[in-house]
C-alpha cells in the first residue's frame, strides 16, 4: 500500500524558513517523480514543485522559484522542500504526491497524496 | 502558462441526478487532463486521468471525455458520498495548473 506522510509544518514568521519532509513507502520510490501541491485556507489547489525520480530534473511554480528548493533522498525514500523567505501568501496546507501513469512522454497524474501539513506564515 | 476554467463553480444537485462539469483550457493540451475529488479536510483523490481513464477503484458512475481545450466530468447518478469539490488539472506542460474547482452541494 502506497503511503505518503508529510511532516515539518508549523508557524513561522515572515522572512523565515521551514523544511517540509514526506516519507514514502509501498512503492519503488526512486522510479517515480514526486511533487508538492499546496492549498491556502478556503482556496483551490496550487502546484508548487516537481522532482524527477533521479532528482536530476526539478520544476517550480513562478510563485516559489528562487525561494523553495525541492530535493529527494532515494536511499531514505524521502522527499523534502526547503522553503526560505516565507511570505504570508505561502500559508497553506502542503501536500506531497506521487506522479503516476508514466509513459515515454511524461507522467500524467498525481495518483497518491499525503494527508498534508499546515504551514502558517505570520508574525 | 495554461489556464483552466471550470463551469459551473457551484452546483446544487440531488441524489440520483446526472451531473456534468466542464473544464476549458486556454490552449490545447491533447488529452493530458486529470480530475480530482476533494472532501473538506481531506487530500484530493484522483478520479480520472488522460481525460477519460478511470483510476482503479473509482466507481463507474464517474466518466470523463474531451480533448484539446474542452473536457467534461460526468457523474451519471449522484450518490451521497459524491458531494465534494472537483478540480481539473493539466499535465501537458509545466507549470502544472489546476482549475478553480466546482463545489457540488446537496439540493
């Protein structure tokens, strides 16, 4: 059974930093790209960042580019995101998710999601 | 960036109703569209991917269609557990984008 468990959320002041982690199990972690998606309170879903299975390719939303860094440790089956220079608008539940339906041209769904971890940026 | 719009944004329906939600993309995305269901306080759940393929374990009352710029999610006979918010998502190119959501509520 695929399981994704996020941790590291909490309250942080504007301009501060936070590191979120996602522990994965139940699948061959290194084979699959992984992603972070966030949801501000009462709002819709916003894609944040994706990393390839090897970690060699990364993609970021413009809203976090230069401030967030996605990484993975395939020996520990963990996915991380380092969040710096946090702003009030980064307040959200952060979900990690696994990419699925991967064919030659890419991966075309987020098939498993964690339960999310809340990040609150406030003074 | 590819923008997704959904209509309606809110839908009031009864158990047993046929429900259709439309998602439009600002440019062609082939069939690289997925649909998710989200209930309050829960993570999104994948329903359909590449426009019309039902995810394992999802009831057959859910179906998807479309390609290019216009897509639909249909629930053939709404059940009590289907009251939720539904999002479309394009994975044709980065940045990945989601539609704003359609909330399906009880009439």
